[in-house]
């Protein structure tokens, strides 16, 4: 009979570990936890779930730690989780059906919660490879990737992730990423991760140089991270008010990224702020605002695109409502505010009250 192990590396995870394990234990036959130096109640919590506990001396290398942790599990397949990931849906039967079909590795659907610059709570979707056969290894000191020739296929497992709400990981990850970049200065994936880390840390000036290099070296196709990197680059340029560069990238990417609601949402935001900054110079982009958000709604929510929840639905509808309201068309605005409000978007409900 095929056995499934849960493999984790942890350090000071008492905030979230019990919730994680209480939900995930039903998916597996055994729990294998490698601790990298906890000083809180992490180990005590792990013991409550009869976890097999090992210790590993942290060396600023996530792949090395993951590989050591995987070696501790005797199971045929291993589900790899972090302590701040919580099962929302999926069963052990789902996993067994997946592995019995053979010839692939599994990616969980993860919903990442984070705060926007304005304090608004948002959620994005990513698919990350987490179910692998025994003997699989990782590479990469941070944002590590599995080494496998098997195709990556989505699993019917969904998890919530609240780690980005806690903060503090950016500085740690950046140090390791910069070490990797010294070894591979033109590696587009490492450049992407450095850029994104600095952007999330709101170090926009520092991020800009790395985004430029990322955009220079990333292939035009064949990478799963390119789209997210280009969109993040646009938002970073927006923070720096580098409108000309942003408009150039928008034009260059129009065909490649036309199918992505997040791209068009970024375009709509860029056009809006560019026009506000210099209406005489950029007034010609005015019709593009409405066109961009309408395109978002045409595309809709596509989880496989790993975008921000709402950019293909309620957030785009709300922005269209704002567009019509500021253009003196309250009836049209109300239509889109109602559309967003039906999905529970509070700002839309507030604007709708004021219009009515």
C-alpha cells in the first residue's frame, strides 16, 4: 500500500503549527518534522501529533534543509508544507488517486493573504509543487525548487497561507538571495526573487535595478514566473513615477500578456495614475482605463494564472464604478458597484450608499 508522509522544516512556529498539523494530519500516514533551532514551544506541539522529530543546524540554505528533512521520511510519497499553511479542502483519497495515476508530481493551490500599501487585506493564488516521490531533492538556497523531469500537475488540495501577514521574512530571504546572485548574476529566476523581495519590502529604488536586469535576461516564454515578474515591475515603476518606462513595457507586453487579468488591471492602474500625474502629456491614454478594466472582467478569475483575487472580478468592477462616477455617470457607476458589492467588496458597498 502506498504511504504518504508529511515533511516539514520548522523554527519557532508555535503561532501556527498546531493549526497546520490538526488540519493536515488526516492527509498522511506519518509526520516528519525537522527543527532548525526553535526556542519556543514548537517541539512540544509537534510531539502532540506523534511527529518524528529531527534536528538540523541551519546554514542559510532552504534546499539543504528540505533535502535533509525528506531523508527522514520512509514514505513512498511526501507532502511538503510550511507551518503557516492550512488545509482548506482535499482528502487523503485525493492524494492516493493522484499518485496511483503515476508519472507526475503534485502542486497544491495556495491562497496567500497579504496587505496592500493602503492597508487593504488582499489574497493571491499560487500553485507550488509540494507532493513528490521518495528520492526527490531540492535546489536553491531560498525559494527552492524540486529537481524532477516529471510534469507538475495541480492537486485537488487547497491551502490558506498567512505568513506574509507576519512580516520579517524579507530581510532573511534577501540576504540568501543576494548570495545566490553573486554566484549567478544573470540568473533570471534569482533576479526575479530579489526584485520581488525588495518590492514587497517597499525598497522601490533598490528593486528597480534588479527588475531591469530581470527583464533583460528573462526568456520571453517557457518560464512560469515571467508574467508575475513583469506585472510586479510595472507596479514598482508606478511607485517611482517612471511613467514613460512603464508605458513602454505595457506596449511591449500587450500581445504576450493579453490573456492575464492582472496585467490589464496593472495597465488600468498605470493609465489612471499617469494621467493624474500629467494630464496634458498622457490624456491620450484616457480611453484605455475603461478598456483595461473591462478586459479584466472579460477574462475573469483564472486560478491557474496565479493572480490577485478580485482583479478579474470585484476589484475591476469597483474601479469601473469609480471611473464612471468621476466621469459624471452615476447610473453606470452603480451597475459596477453593485457587481462588486455582490461579491462582498466593502468599498463598493460604501460607494453605492453615497451614490444612492
